[in-house]
C-alpha cells in the first residue's frame, strides 16, 4: 500500500528477545571453544585457560562439528528483521564465523591434509604465553611448563589424524618442527634460570622438543597427496569470499579487478620513479636501502617512530584514541630471534582488561661482530616509518585496541581481513598523502607495497582454482614486484592455506575509500567523523556495515 511505510514493524519486545538470544548463543560459542581449545581461551585473554592445551584429536573435531551445526541452526532461526544496527551486524558476523569454521571442519579429509596446524598450534600456545608475559617470565613459568608437559600428547594425537598431507604443507610442517624444537630447548634453558627445579624444567623442554621431532618424522612417513591439493576450488572460494569479505563477486570479476590494479599501480610507480631520474622503481628503492645508515640503534628508532606516530594521531585530531591503550616497543629476546620477522605486532586479547599491544623489533645485526654484516641486517628495516604506521598507530594497534573494547562480545571475535588489513593499507596511504613520512621515497615505497598486494588478488584466485601452481605464483611476484625467488616462495606459502585473505589487503583499502567518499559526500562528515564511525564497528566487512544502516544502524 502506498504511504503505509513499513508493512510489518517488529515489536520492541521481539527485538529485545532476539538480541538476548543472540548474545546467549555467542556466549555458548566462547565457552565451548575455550573448553575445546584452552589455548584459544588464553589467547582471548581468559587467564584461567593458560595451562591448557588440547583439541588436536579427531573426536574433539567431530563433537565440535555437531555443536557448531546446532549453533548455526539456532542463529539462522533468529530473523534478521528482528534485529537492528549493532545487533544486526552481530548476527551476520556470527553466522560468518560459524559457517567458515564449519566449511573447514566438516571436511575432515581436508583438515587431515595439513600437518602445519598441529605443529603451529603447539608452539603457538607456548609463544602466546611468552609474548604476553615477556617482561615477567616468572609469572608465566608455571603455565608454560604445564603446556610443555602437554605437547607430546597433543602432537601424538595430531599425527594420528594426518592422511595424504599436501606435500608443501608437509614440508613446511617439518621445517616448523625443527625451528620449534630448537625454540623449546632454548626456552627451557631460559626458564631453568628462574625455576625452583631446573632439572625438571629442562626435562619438560627436552620431551617437548623431542615430540616435535617425532611429529615431523611421523608426518613425513605418511603417503602424500597431490601437489595442488591445497586448492579449495571455485565454489568454496566464492563461498568464503562472501562470508569473509562481504563481496558477492565471482572469481573472473575479482581477477579482472586485480589485473586492472596491477596496470594502474604500475603506471603510477613509473610516474613517481621519474622524479628521481632514469632508474626503475625497484632500482631506486634497492639503492635507497643499500645506502641507508641508521642514525641510532633499531630499538631506539622504532621507539621514536612509534611515539611520533602516536603524537601525530593525537595532534592531527583525525583518529580516536581509546582509554587505557598502550603500545610497548620491545626487542625480540635473544633466544627467539631466529623465529621472528624483522618487526611484528601482538595485540592484547579481546577480553583483556588492559589493551597493551607489543611491537616486536628483531635486530639480528646486534649479535653480529662484523660491522658490515650488522649493517646489512639493519638495512632490512629500511622504511620503518611505514612499518610503524602499519603495525602501531594508527594501524593495527589502534584498530584492535578500539575493537577489543566493543560492548558486544561477538564483535570482539570478528577477524575479517577485508577490514583490518584494508585499514592498515589506508593508514599507510594517508600517512604519505599528509606528508607524515619524511623519507623522499615514501610514496614510491607505498605504491610498491600496494602493487605487491594487487598481485596477491590474482594469485589468490589462481592458486585456489588450480590455474596457478605454487611455483608459477611465486614467479609472478618475482616478475611483477621484483622479489627474490626465495622471498616470493615464502610469501606464497601462506597464501595456500588462507584463501581470500591475501586479496583482502588492497581490496579492503579500496572498499574503505569507496565507503569513505560516499559517506563524507552524503553525510557531510569530516575525516575524523568517518574514522570514528568506521572504527566503532570492529573488523567487519564494509558491505555489512552499510547493510546495517538499512536495519536501523547509525
């Protein structure tokens, strides 16, 4: 009927009931997941789970699948029309979380093909405690030792589930186990210095280290599957695309966009490179890196940079700063150096009271006696201004510190790369546009990194539809971005096990810019108002944020 407005208006009591039911289901998910995987629970910030490690066995996964199926059914019974704004987004995000986990876990055959998960899960459970308590290992020693004691059983149960492992994943798992074994032994020595029973501590570490070696041997002896068995196929890929990014594109549409971006960014780089003479962009950046002389120790440079970025965030007035957040710039401990990239960020758990992030700086050159070798290592940190903006302020740390204080527990669980990686790429671009990066090659570096992410879009699609092999994907990065073959192969390794995530970086930035331009034009917002609004949602696909406006959102 014309002029009748909403035909069937939901009653407030019905909306409240639906909201409470959704919150109840979210709470059930958190409680059950902490029970199934206590290492996940401690990572979320629940300290009572710090001593646990389990969930590598098949029985847990079968039981969990039944639980997830039931939870999904109950969530789907809640009509989207009975929810508004934040509640509507919560429902959509919770459906995504359940659907994507079920897609990966229903097919136990695929779960069995990836021996990396068990190995990485075991060492990650120890590293998580170490990261959180890096400045006070005495506080974490008991919990770390408890997990060390559980590692042999965890790995043995995990090894028994492996069937027809993907050759690449098997190779990576064996490499990880070697590094994990060395890491655990070194950690054991470190803990023995503060242990009341040093002999027991070393014994626990030795048994855990041996368990990694046994696990590597066990999975290596398994009959392997096909080299391209990591591909999930077009149907699953497009399903994940909808659930992880909110985009309803087909693979050919995404590939077309990726190729367009590669050409566009390549042309922009050429134009930027002309400002510095006849050399190519790669030659310019390589030369700048090789001539860079750090004016102070790396830890000091990163600390200065992080403090400067926080000051810019505050004085610019363009970003919100949540109460209680802090970022600690800290050196990677000596015994962990070989297990870290040049720099990395660890966020506080979503349910931790104090949102203190850790910005790790890995100065491999500090242990070298040869000055030339130390300088070569230090130069791997060239462009650390953009790294600081990406990892700290206004990048990952700021975004997660705000998300982790969201009143909705479901929202704190959201981990959609289309938002959080798109956000960091936007921060890099904005920093260059505002002139906050002082280096003359900052824009060229930012464009180069964007070009790298554009190639990821095409490679992501190609790997999981079987159009590209691992090697052909790596050579695309060598030819298109200028990577060494070793670096390219290492980058492609993780693409194989994280479909739709590699493409989310640049697509996420473009989604952000599209929404920003539309909302600022439509609502007359300032950039600060847009940032406030965007960050208030957590790591949620942009399409869902916009859809929420159709359901009573702000």
